[in-house]
């Protein structure tokens, strides 16, 4: 009887094990396409054998647990690769917009710049032509419109970026809350002694989705829960408690949305560079490394064009015989005091030298007394300032009013509004100062070989009265001359050498050759100079002069450098994104080869468990027949 009972119990255990195997196999098949699902399998162990005089007789099998096929190392690798791929993909999508915008012949700036200087050359060819002057103003208007359009589109991208950052932060918070909820369910379920495989898969899938939004570090706890950290170690999930990120306006730039951390009702601004990986890391990297520099670089070109043309026009004479004025309006640097400043100081900034401007933003920090520290954010170059006003990189800083408290900071953006704010300062074609306001000449009675140059006004232009005062240079010998009409007056004789530069009353010219005693040279106001093109030629020549970035770049050169830089970044990011995506796909295949459901394998398992089930059933049938036989023997 005991042998029959043993056969019956063993058969029953085999029947139950086969049934569990078929149920688990069917569960695998049903979830073959479920994202994040890991293949499950039953774990069997032999029951304790029963001792008999003939030895130990087996008592069948027992299903000790159902485990998921899971590899921590592969999963961690995949999470890191997915986070990086998501960041690169996001960056690539965003920077392509700028590349297409700036590099296009239709929307770019190159054709508008060329058109403006072509029109300036036309005025230089026909300085008294009103239609040519009107065409120049039309080209100038087109140039300002193009600057403004590009700036508005870049600003629109920045505004849209703020919305995407808020959306990503909201997604991060939602995923964190779901992970915390699953943590609690998993801890409760594991108290039974068995792993809740489906809940574990769901949590890992949420962690994967979280890493596609922001790089997260996961630390598994002894109770089975996950602690999740982001940024520079901020706790996003601890056990069943979820903390959150939030978005706040930048302390120094209210138009810029930044990511902050919230805990126990307190909002703590984060170092934006500490946020890496995922969509959020890609958006922030794109803004700091490509978008803002592009906006600043475009503004630098706009300020350079407007300032250089204005300055040269001011050195010329218009059709009305007056000194020229501004053709363009030029923006001032933007200065924002941090919203948490304790003092009420107002810092102002002005552009003193457009040639020395960089494309960087700056942070000014008050140290106490009259001391400040200025940090150029593009390369973290620090300039110690003992007192204001102070000029750095072509920008003059001054304390306009109020007083600062040690620790107060200010964000200074010299060129950010350059392209957006450029506009026409005049629409009067007569205001184009194509002529030079002075005219140099040699007396017809001169007998020496002395030659005087055309002369030019020394910037900044002096009052018009000075330029209209005639100056006569009379040689008393081949090596000396006297000057009359100079302001202030020049007494006595002046030594002369061929090629000498002579400057009086706000102009400069050059004398060369060997004048004879009694030779006279005159510099007088340019009366009736409507056909004079000397200043127009100088303005046209600005196109090829290196007037930006410390005299290293022309207008077109600076813009071409911006386009090339964005293009190179786009190309590099695209290549990196493609490579990273390929790596992710390979890791997914490797991970799925371990944890993924193989339908062919599951079909074979289903047949195997079916045969085992049938065999166990047959064993039970045999035991039942034996038992019936014993009963008939009685």
C-alpha cells in the first residue's frame, strides 16, 4: 500500500509541476510582445525521499518558485546606453533646426549682407544719385529684417524649449511616483517569500523610461525596493516615497526655464550642467552649447555691422553738407540682477568697442567694498575688478544706482539682443554721408614736389565747425612749415619729413615729397561735394575688413564661422546619435537573447510539459489500477 501511495503522490506532484510549467509557458507566450517583460521559468526541486529497507524511494517533485530570466549587468548597460542615445537624439533633432535655418540661402544672412554692400558700392559709383541712395536704404532695411527674423526664430525655438523642459520634468515626476508605488507593492509581495516577477518587470520598464528622460542611478535595497538618484545625487525615489523635480525661472534670466529639486516643500535650484542624459539632458545641453551661443553670435554680427557703418557714416558728409549720423540703431547689453540679490544695485552696461566683443555671456559678482569678479561663461575666464566703471571685452560696466550686498550677482549678455533690436535709424537718402567733409589741395603756384593726401576725419567726428575751419600749411623751407587756422593755434614752425602724417581740427592727412619754400597746402570744408564718394568707398570697404572678434574676422567671415560651427556640431551629433542607437540596438538584442521570450522555445516547452503532464497522469492511473487490484484480492 505504501508503494502505491508513493506512486500516487509522485504522480500528483509531477502533474502539478507540469501544470505549473504549462501555465508559466503560456504566460510567456501571452507576453512575448509586452515591453519590458522578462521570460519566466519554474524552478523545481525533488521532494525528500522516503527511506525503506530497499533504500530511499523518491517522493516526486515540488515547484519551489517561478523566476524571471534576468541579467543585472546587461540591464544596467542597456539603461546607460538608452539614456545617452536619448540625449543625443534630442540634441540632434534640436540643432538640426538651427542648421537648416542659418545655412539656408533663403533664410540665412549671407545674401542680405552681400546685397547691402553691393548697394553701398553702387552709391560709391554714383554718390549724387538719389535712386542709388534709396536702393541702399532698401537693402539696409532688408538686412535689418533678416537679422530680426533669424533672431525671432531662434527666440521662438528657445521659448518652445522651455515648454519641452516642463513636459520632460512632468514625465520624470510621473515615472518617479509610479516607481515608488511599485516599490511598496513589491516589498509587500516579497514578504511572502516569492518574487513578484511581473511587478519587477513593470518597475524595470519604468526605470528604463525614466532613463530616457534623465540619467538615473538605481540602488537596490535589501527589501527589494529601488532608490533612484538623479543630477548630482538628488533622491528622486526612496522606498515608497517619491520626490520631485520642478521648473523655475532662472534667477538671472526670467525668460529661461531651469530645473530645480523639491523636497519637503523646499525648492532647490540645481546646477543645470549636472543634469545629464535623456531628453532633459539633451534639451539643456542644446540650449547651453548651441542655441544661446548662436543667438549671441548673430547679435555680435548685427552689432558689428550697425556700429561700424554708423561710425563711418558719422565721419562723412551728407547731401545737405552736414556730418553724417546713424543709419542703424544699436542695442545695448542686457543686464539682469539675480532675483535673490539682497542689495538694490542697478548695473548698467554699454558697448564701447564692438571690435572687442565676444559671443559669451558674463556673470558679475559683488565681493564687498568696491570689488567685483567678472566671469566669462564661455571659458570661465575670471577678471578681478577693483571698482566700477570698468571695461572688459569691449563692454563698459557701471554702477548706475543703489548699492550691492556681498554675494549679489548679475548676468550680463552683451550681444543677445543685437539681431533682434537692430533697426533703421533713418529713411532719408540724403542722410547717407557718401562724401568726405574736408578737401585737401595744393596751391597752383607750388614749385616743389610735395603731394598732399585726400585726408580723412579722425573718429569720433569733431563738431562740424572745426572741420569747416580752413587750415593752411605754408612751407618756410623744405623741412619746416607753419600752420594757420588750426584749433588750437599752432605757433612757430613745424618740422617736416616726407610721408609725415599731419592732423589738425579733427582730420588727418599725409604729406610726401619735397615741397619748396613758399609752397602752400590747404585743407578746407568740402563745399558742394555731392559728387564726392570718398566716405562711401570707406563704408563699402568695411565688407572686407576684419572688424569683429578683436580684428580677426569680417562680417561675412563671422557669420560663416557661425554657420560652420552649427553645421559641424550637427554633423558630429548626428554621427554620435547614429552610433549610439546602433549600440542600443545591439544591447537590446543581447539582453533579449537572455531575457526575451523565444516563441519556438516556448512551443517546445509547451509540448514538453504536456508530455510530462500526460506521463504523470498515466502514473496516477497505474497507481489507481494497482490499488483496485489489491482491493479485488481481498
